[in-house]
RNA sequence: GGGCGUUUAGCUCAGUUGGUAGAGCAACUCUUUUACACAGAGAAGGUCACAGGUUCGAGUCCUGUAACGCCCACCA
């Protein structure tokens, strides 16, 4: 709170020295982002230049210019934007502004994501505070509440996106759950069903008892927990002891697997034993299966086909029956009163107590193992057999006359070089994920989302884009995984399934910029859908950014209380400063430990630019940039220098190295232009200086300022645009569409 | 169990193709000179995790080790 710079010397001697009389008053004060940025935003809004059609109409972009497009990864309508979003917007806007200035037909298409499960649970929690459950409201009323919440979130998000300076084209805004996107979803579902790629199946799935819905494999996290490994026999007569951490599930066992090469148990393979386990009659068949690890536990595994995906696979291999013993509320469905209706945790104790009383428990030992947890709700996953809808990723089908699988389409798009992933090392991650991919469960027991376009009437089933004719049809109550609609995003936003001009012009999109944490959820699924439906890649380059962490490198979270609101940072330091702090030095895939000091440094830089301008404007009054005088060799060298820099920056930008480009520009502007060139040129600008040399220097300064502003505009759009508005020798009405100072490659 | 990343100045981090290291912040000295004290000038600070190797030369390439972190995976 100490330093308000004295400016008294200005008013005392306004006409002294080389300071011109014509520098606008505004430059007498330090740069103020808070007063300047809203005005610039207004100018951008009015110009309409973020719409490529307007750019063509106003003649700042050639009608036949090459297209460049990005679709904004749609933020979830679950609340407000965080620093991760700010980082995404900063990077994408930098790319977009660069391409627009290069004269490309540039489209950045914005939108939001309904984010089914996330939004629904958020609203459920809000209602809970008022003691209201969604069942009390009913489906329609509940959905109205969700939509209202979504609308409010949407409006907040839109204003935040604008505040970041993101030059998206709002006239093309989309929502993953609006009418146009809904048509795209139903069209896709129908086509995939017709091709046999979507099927309804009874399988063991990941049931989230807390969220009361099925979730996909990708939505399951593994957490290390301490547990007890119990070693026991089903009965006194049973020849093989087995080990488990979940004794309560053993009432659903139908087999025991031993390794066929294990001499201890080989003689029992093929035999079936009837036992009564904790009051439940079981028929256990001993099978030989290579997957049984002779080294672990007793070397024998109890097979519970209904409550373990691996056991289900084993059961399928050996023709063992599946018996469900746990229900959707994670309560027991079998047994006497000590089990029936009890929670699994209580049932576990009951079973252990029974084993002890029967003398069947041979060993109890502590063990560290992985527990499956639902990433959204945090609930412990209960594998259950259920009838759900799936996308078959391994099924061979006819794709434009070629036999292939969805998995193959995903692999080929990247392996064949049609998509470049940055940083490259994520290729491996991507391929590894594909190799391990199982069928994608796409149905959810949620109310908020795209209702599955399937109708039932008795034994009849209708799969269609619209509801069937006639009475008595009931639509499937479930909704689709939110990623199903996100997967269509690059082309559903451009009008697909209609063959629109936008689709022809802007698809495939040029680059997808998103976080590495959703490479599977989203990036892979977009490649799948685009390859399947359009037979082309959804984007040519994938630029993956990392996480924004706090200055200590910790993930930002509510429980740590270290969440930083980007709007607060903008209020304090300006958008340009925040953008620079989010871009400079942060390569693709690298996490960013955001410190406020870094932002402060760049807010000073904005002020430095302000003062560079103040000096230059004072020195270059009357200069006509279009009339280049014969330059003194020193000045010519400076012109050559910045031209070379422009080329280098262009190259960096085209190779997605803007984290380097930003830093180079910072150094050039501050430590070359200001510290060396301006300091060194003062002697040539005095009244007694040689007029020819003075003219040379003045032209050179105007040239350097103009080009510095252009090169910096993609990074710091606000301050550069604000300055541009005061330049007497500008060659475009707005900097955002001014020609880029290096020729296209 | 696999795969990947990180380890560079007190702190947070850059360092694109190999040529004896850079920025911001912090700390030190000087300067309020007519663009800017949200500044300028100057000085200081690093055996680039460790051990080998390739090379005329390695923070940068190769091998191994350690610590930390992340992702994936059906060891019950």
C-alpha cells in the first residue's frame, strides 16, 4: 500500500525533452487492467470478429482462406470455472488469435456439457440440504430443477469465458443436451444398434450403491486399503482351503479354481461338492484355470460369478452358474436372518463368526489390497449382474466395405499418423488403454441425460430416432453415459447429422486442446465416434495440458481449501497477467504449480508495455509506417532482428511451443526493446540530433512497437488491443484481426 | 505386476536439434535521470539427484541406482 508513483514532474514540465505533446493522457497513469479490460471486451464483442463469417464479410479474411478450427471442451454445467478451465481457455485463445491474425478462416466453437452424473448428484445434494429427495419430486419435476441449475451455471460460465478474453464464436454455441445434439445422439445410437455395435446384455457391471447407477470401467478408481485375508474351508469335508477378503460373497460361490499344474489339488479338478455354507446350500465345482496363482494364498480361488468380473469370466470359461447374493443397496439377498437383508460389512462379520464357530477358519492375516471406488460418488463398487446397454468394441463389422472393429478404428487413427498427440509419450498410454479395453457400458440409472432411444411394449422392442407409433410403448427409463454425447462433440456442434457447410469447412478440427486426465473418457471416444460415423479423425492434433496445482504442487481441492478462483486473480492482476502465468514455461503434459508471484510479474510486464508505448508514441509523432526511410545500419539491424524473431515465434506457435514463444517475447520486449533499444536511441531523438538519423530511429521505433504488439497479442490480448487503439500508424482497425508480421509458411 | 514422469540458484520453474546454465520471486549494492520505482544499473548465488558410458564436448543421448509423483492392471 506504499507506493503511488509520483508523477508531479510530468505536470511541472509537460513539454520538456523528447516527450511529445501528443501522447494520450491515459498513458500518464500506470496500466489499469480493471478499467481497460471491460472496454476492450466491448470492442471485441461489437466487432463480431470472433465469427469467421463476419471476418469474411468485413474483408479481414479471404473467403477461400484455409480453415482453422477448435471446439471448446465444454465445461460441465456444475458450477463455476476453475483455474484448469482458465488454463485451457488461455492456451486455446492464444492458438486461435494467432491463426486468425495469420488470415485463416478461424472458428472457435463454444459450448457446455450437461455432465449427467456430475450435475444430477450436485442438484441432489442441494436438494438434500432442504430435506428433499428426488423421488419426492418425481422425474419431471426433478429434471426441471436440474435444468434451472444448469442454466444458472451456464450463464456464470459464459461470463467467465468472456472475462478470460476467449474469442469464441457465441453465435454457434452448443450444449450437449440441446435439441440438435440430442438428434445426433439418437441418430448415432440407432446406427450403432443397426450395425450390431450397441447391444443389451446381462453382465457383471460396476454398480455404485451410493450413486445407485451403473458406471463404466473408466469411472472406477482403485484405492489402496487395509483389509483382512481370511483362509478357510467351505465345510469340514471340503478338500481345498481358499482365501478371500470378502467372506460374505462366498455364499454366492459356484466353483473353486486351482491351477491345473498344482499337484496339491489336481486330483480334485472336475469334482463337485455340495456343502451348506453359513446356512446356504452351495454346489461347488473344482475347475482348473491357469489364472489361479499357485503362490498366492492357498493357491485356490473361490469363484463368485455374480460379484466379480474376473470370476464371471472364469465361470464363463467353465460353464459355472451365476448366483446373485447381493442386491443394489449392497445388502444380502440370501441366507437366514443373520445374513438376509444385512449390509455386506455386517454380513462379513456374521460369516466370519460362523466360520470360527464351525472351526473352519484357518488363518486371518492383514493385507493391503485395492478397493474399487466410484470416482464421482466415492462409493465402494459392488460388482453385480445386470441388464445394460453396451458398445461392442471388439466386434468385427462392415465399415464402408472394410471389416474392422471400433478398437481398430481407434488404434489406426493414431498409429496411422492421422492424429498427432502432444506430448508424444501419451501415445503409449493411449494404445495401452485400447489394448485393455472392454465393452463400454453406456446406460446409466440417472434421470438427467439423453434418454436411451429404445421403447418396449411387452416382448417388442423399438430402437429408433423417434418414438414408435401406437399405444402402450414405454421408453427405456435409463439415460446414456454423458461421454456418449461428448464423443460426438467435434461434429455434432457443426450440425451433423445434417451435411452442413460448417461441417464441410471445419471438420476435422485442427486441434483438440484438453487435459491429459480425460484422454480415455473423451479423446479416445471422440476418435471412435468420428472414425465410425464420418470415417475421418475428429482432430489432427491433440494438445494435452496438465493440471493446475497450488504453489506447493498440491492438487486444488475443497478439503485442502487451496482452490483459487481465476476471477479473483483477474480482479487483482488482470487477465493478461493470469494468461501469461498459465502459459509461459508450461509445456504440454506438464503440471503447473501456479504462484501468485508469477502472475504479479506479468502484470508488471503489462505496465512495461504501457510505458514502452508511452515513450514510443512520444518519439514517433507523425511517422508514416508505410513510408520507410533509408535506415541507419543500426536501426536496420533492429528491424532485421524483430523480423527474425517474428519468424521464430511463428515457427514455435505452429509447433505448439507457445510456452517458449511467450517467454521469448517477454524477454525481447523488456530486455531488448526497452532496456537496450529505447535506452540507446534517446541520443538520436534530441532536438540537436542529426535529422536523418532521427527519422530513421523514429520509424524503427514505430515498426518495433507495432510488431511487438502483434506478436504479443495472442498471449496478452487486452493490453495490446488497448494500446493498438491509440496507435496512429496501425494498419487494421483492431489488433485481433491485424495481419501477422511473418508470412505464412 | 506393468508403464510413465519428475529430480537444475533459498523458493517456483524454463532450457526446442548435445557446445562449459536462465527467468520470476526472495536476499545485496547503487540510482528517484525528462517512458516506466509495477523502474534502471550492478554484484551474488548452481559439482544441472547419484554412479557409469558414448562424444573433441552432455543439464541435453545411453545404461543403472535412489527419492517423490502419476497412470494402467481380474492376484482372490
